[in-house]
């Protein structure tokens, strides 16, 4: 089967299976957010919210003490727009993700705090700082790509609405032994597999 994006067809370009694969990935829950939910103390109430289209949100839920956002580069401007709307409402925003790791200063212009690196070892300090009104502008992993994946908790899948997903994400490793110039995997998560 060949899937065509009409904008690319006008340019004379087709990408087999690209659109359908992208739609499948977009339907997966954020493993990052579910993992940081697992390292969040039990006395903190959590919501997991998917935002497929920021422009369609007429009214934000403002009943939060903190909003955490993660994003890939392809959706970063929507993430920044959402962050800006919460900041305007006076709610602190923390942002992380692969794009943010590569462009932390850019991200800081949209968020109160930026997580640079894997969130699990950084999140407990961030939460403690939030509770003590001393949220830092940046939380950076000291030795990127060295976090022991065996210490990573089971994602908090119970936050999901099961009827919204026909599959979930599991993680078996991080990092990559290849150093492809077009991919950030080995640069962000280490140059080998961590299990």
C-alpha cells in the first residue's frame, strides 16, 4: 500500500507508509510522562492529558500547581503555544523532551523550568523545589546517558483512559550503538544499549 500526503504529491514526492506510521506513533501515550508520574510522590494528584490540537482548546483546565509538557521537534511549536497559555494563566510550566534537550535556551523562553536529559533522576528534585517555592530554570542530568534503566519505574499506565488507546508503549532499552548524523538517539541517550 502506498500512502500519499497531498502536499507532497503536489511536489511530486511520495513517502510509502510514512503518513500511516506517523499516525500510529501519534496515537501512542507518552512513556516519558507516565514514567515521571511513577516517580512523583503519592501525595501529589496527577492528570495525564493528551493534546492532539492546541488550537482546538477553547478553555484550559487551570486547576494545576504545575504543568509538565514533553514534545518531539515535530510538535514543539504546539508545545510552546500550550506552555505559553498556561504561563499567561500564572501556572508554572516545566518542559522536556528530545527537542528541548537539544535547544534548552529556546525552550526556556516558553517555560518556567526546563528538564535537560532523562527525567527520572531529575524529577524528584524538581518536585521538592516546587513544593519549597524554589523551582530552578534548568534541571540538567550530570552524566547524560548513564541512568540505569533497571532503576526506571513501571510507567503509571493507570492514568490512561484505556478506551483511547489500542496499544501502549513499552521500553526495553535506551541508547543506540550507531551514531547516525540525522538521529539524536545516541547523542541524547548514550552510544550503546542500556537495559
